[in-house]
C-alpha cells in the first residue's frame, strides 16, 4: 500500500478525461448483481409478502411475522431515546424545515394575451417511500433529511422502510426520528425486496409513487430497475469531499475534514486542491497523525491511500476549474472571502464556505439536505429537496376568438408533421 | 375486432387496480430488447464512431462518412423551408420561450441566524443531448419543445441527434427548427447507438450530461441503461388523452380530439369520461363518422377499438377521481368554468380548459411543453421544463461563534451514528 497521493496538475493538464482516470470513475454494470436483483423484483411482484419475508429471513437473518412496525413499537422506540438527543433531533428537524421552506414553488396561472391563459399547477406526489439503511448504528439523520422535505412538499403518505436487526427490531433512533419528522408508515424490510415492495406493493405495503434514500449496491440496482414504474432519486455512490484551500488555511482542520469523509468507507474519496506546497505537505502529515487517534483508522487509512488525493495546482482559478470537473458531493472552500467565488462554482452538491463550516455541520444540523449527488453526478443532479416531492402540470386555456386567430398556423404545423387529425381537431371547431 | 368500449363505472368501482387493469398498464421488462441494447451500448463505449457508423448502416440503411451535420447543411435545410413556416416556427419558439421564462429559479443566499448563511445556487447543466426521432415526417415541434427550455436555462452546448434518412440527410424541418431554437451541434445518428454516443462520447461527439427526448423502445431502453452516467428525462410511453365532458360539451369536438391522439399510433389511448349517456353515445358516433374522412383511418380505428374508452360515471366528482387515478398525459375539461376545477386535479401532464383549447394547440404553439409524462407517470413526473436543465447546489457558511454554539450537539449526533471522525472535525476546531 502506498501513501496518500500528491499529484501535480498544471493548468493545461486539467481535463475531464484526466480527472475521470485519476478518480477511477467508471460506469460498468455488474451483470450478476443486475440478474440477482431482477429475480428478487419478479418474485416480490408475483408473490408479495411471502417473497419479502423469505428474503428477509435469508438476508437479514430474522423470521418476521409481520412487516408492519406498530404504533406501540414506534412509541417504545421513541421513549427509549434520551431527552437530550430528542431535543437535538427536534432542533435539526426545525432547521431542515426552515431551509427547505425556501424551496416551495407555487401554482400560477396568468393571461399571456387576450383570451390566452397559461399556467403551471404544482401538486405534491401522493405517496413516497424512504429507504433508510440498517446496520448497527442506525442513521436518524437520513430519516430527517429524506422525510422533512417530503413533509414540506405536502406529501400525504410518507412510508419508511428499513431492514430489521436480527432481533426483528428497528433501531430506536430511526423510530424516534421518524416520529419527529412525521413519517406515516414504517415497515421492517430492506434490500432489493424492500424496493420491490415499495414499487409494486404487497398485501401489507401499498405501492408508492417515488422511492428515495441511500442503500447498498443491491438497493441502488433495484431502484434503477423499478425506475419508470416509480420515480427514484439519483443513485448514490461513495461519499466524497473536495477542499479548495489557500495559504492561510489550517492544515489540521483540512485533515480532520478529509478524514471525516474517509471514515464512511474504503471507497470514499477525500481530496485537497491547493496551490501551496507547504499546506499540501502539512495537511498530509496531519492526516496521518489524526488518524492514529481516531476509532475507524483501518477504514480511513485504506480510503485515504486508495482514493485520497492532494492536487497541487498553479493558482486558485485552476483549483476551481479542477473542482468543477470533479463535481464533488461536498466542496469546502477555505480562502479569504469564499462567498465571492460562488459565481465560479458550476458543479458541486453542497458548498461549505470558510474555516468554520466543516462538512458534518451539513450532515446533521444546518438545514440543507445531506442527500447529495456523488461520483460527478452534481453535473446534472441536485441535493434532495422539496422539488423532488412535487410534480407540475401545465395549464392552457384559449378563448374561441384566440384559437380562431391562430388556427391556420396550428393546423398547418400539424399537417407538416403528417398529423391530419390534429389539424382536424382545430379546424372542425370553425367548420373549416 | 370489437367497437370502442363504453364502460359504466360506479363511484365505488373507481380504484387504482381497476384503472390499471382496464388500461392494460404494466411494466414488464423485455429481456431480449434489454440485452440487444446493452450490447450496442458496450460496443459504442469501446469502439466509438466505428460502432456508431456500423449500426447506422445496419438500422438506418445508409453508409455515412461522418456523423456531423455541417453548418452549410443546416443553412441549406433552413433555406429550403418556405417563409410562412419559418414564421410559424419562430412564433412558436417565442411562445415557448415566453412561457418557459416563468420557470426560471434564481440563486439565493440569506442569513438564517447571526453568523449562519445558507442558500442555494442554481446553475445550468453544461451540455445536453436532444433525441429527435426520424421517420418520413420529421418533428420540428419536438426540436423546439426540447431545445428552447434548455436555452432558457442557460445550457452552453445543446446537442441534437436524429437518425438520417436513407439518403444520408436530415429532414429540413428539423434543421430549420434547430437553427431557430439555437441548437449548437447536430449529428446524424439515432437509436440505441445515438444514446450511447451521447452518454459515453465518441471521436466525433463529446459526451453530454443529460439526454432528453422521445424515441422508440430501443431509445427508451438505452436511456434507462445509461441513467446514472448521465441524467435522462422520463421514459415516454404511448400518447394519451382523457376528456372530462359535461352535458353542454360538443360531441364533435370531443371526437375530433380523441382521434387526434388516436392517429399517433395503435397503442395510443383516447378516453372520454362523462356522466351524460347521450353525450357518450353521440361522441362515439362522431368518432366513427370523422374517422372516415381522415387520412390515418386504419391506425385510428385500431387505436380507438383497442385502447379507446368511454367511461360513464355517476357525477363530476367521480369523473375527476377517475381522471386522477388515470393520471393522463393530456387532460381536457369541457364543463362550465373549468378553471374552478383545477384545485381538484392531482395528476395530469397538461390540462386543457374549455371547448376551444384542443390538445394540438399545446403540441405546437401555445407555449407550455408538449413533452409530458405518459402511462400514469404524471403521478410523479412533470412536463419537460427549464427545471430539467439546471441543477442546484446547497451553500452553507457558519462563523466561528455560530459553530461553537452548536458544536456539542453536532458532535454528539455524529457519535451516535458511529462517526467519530465527523465529531473530530467539529471538536478539533475548538481544541476540544
């Protein structure tokens, strides 16, 4: 195993191909996983709860009698969490709600010309499913980040699924966060079988219109396969952080933030871009030093040495150009007056400005969503938001007179595309 | 072959399962097509232009030397179109632009509390691909509807692909519309190979970040398979119209509008919902009478008899409930004061109000987009719009003091999820 890479990138070296090569970003499909998932989806579609319970026993090692988490189980979970953390969860929920309220769009209709009214309805999606990963820890932050924007959007039924532990129970932090966020239904099911149950419905789970939330490769593949039957959010890859830092930045802060991503998993990517060689050197030293004191050292070391990068560039403009090609999930900017650089940032999931905005403040508390585009998908997708839980409908009204004034153009256009019945629909109204 | 169905639906009969059964909506995958498409995608990814040219010769029956449509070809195509139609295209472009300007969202940043600034950047996607189907007619309306919102969003490179004719040329209407809409690059390529070229890039086509536009089952399957590498719009199914009409509605207008969808293809779905038996009867009579006079009779007859439906319901509320479960691509409402019903419409691609707003006015001219969610996907997706061509980035800034005031809560939250390095990133800033 080699040490964390330092890569010198001259301005002319900064190209998309080079970035993709260095970051080992590729999009090969895994046929074995795709086939395994397709089989599970079919089974659940045809056999409902029986298939779901079978896979739950197989993968989660627990034989459940029901998938439903009862009201009393939720209450019990909530009560088992200490008051301090309930307070923190509630404060986080309020912050998330306050921020996301700014994402609400409103229905509008207006006159565009005499007799012509056009507009756009905005309506909430009726029923959405949230996938919350299981595992020892339980991720109450994911529950808040996924459920609160849905609530703000006005979704009527928010359905949470999460794999049960071997004891058949759901982590109490998840239950507490679900109660605080206003989740309507909770089921003990995960994996591809959980995604299938949400998409197709079973005896105990009514189908949803959209599925969001992070999961492993089986969950991600299942989401992709049910896309079209339901909507999904972007498929999540490994976590990433990219830090642009100038000479005044504190290498210990940078190192701590790089390690906070590295602890997620060995595939996570922690990157520093700087034009200051001394800072690059000191950051690397601090990364190795801090690692020793932290509990997930093995994961972090492998992550940092496999996927951690320090890019030495010519200047701040090159740093921004490189970051825009990376399109990182999290971008921290530690330079003087970082807000003045925002207009140059074209691709990033979330931007953290200054030395006292470490990425974890966004994961848990500040308000903006922590479900962010990874693996360069910030080039075309957005943080999870209220806009993900609504849909739009166009509205059109023409008066008789206003239709008459354009009827020949519209009918002619239709005929040129070969659609004579379209032309007929316009002309017949005027006995043409 | 039987006549157009009339189905009596009592209010209690109106359920999602019943609707899906009657409309034969299912989401089975076609394994043979998926495998064929996956093979083409792999081939283009590995072999670039050579593979694209090979498939173009195989499927489009033309051996091209280059995929690029030159500036002089575009100019020549544009000049070959008569001035009247250029004027109509330009007016349509202006209407589409005027409407879509209302969909622009703006970057914002504001103080949420002392020392805490949060916001959202809105930036255009850098490079998008538009798929425009080929065929004898050429669809300039599709070019305008896909390109204009991208232009309004500020997309830098708008790339159009369309399959060439057997003469190796692109339909002049498409070239004229592309010039009027401000398309930046045009390539002669269609099918799964075209989607692959846009997603992965070849020697002559730089990869794009998002692919939109309608296509056949091969195009739709290819879009689904490249989703993740690039973003895509919703996958389009057969066209649909649903008309809610009361006693005063004109059966000839209704019939004409039903037929305008039916002429698209035999899979298209034309539906009337009414509580007036006489109107149902007269509409059906008019459908068969008008069909005789129109040029696509065979397609329309099969479409109407396979997939056309007249639903007889108890009252207007039942009509709306049924329509909301159908979630039609196009919804026409022909009753008194149709705008007053809008607040009850939960699922529809576009809503056409009153007797003089036939669906074709939306296809060609009014301004709202004609790329709309089909097959019930209006439950979770929206007309193509400016919002499809931008992405958002969260912005966060905390001052030292504001971070200090919440550091313990944030660090505690992180630790409860098992992320000690996240906690370290916060605490280390205060030497905790």
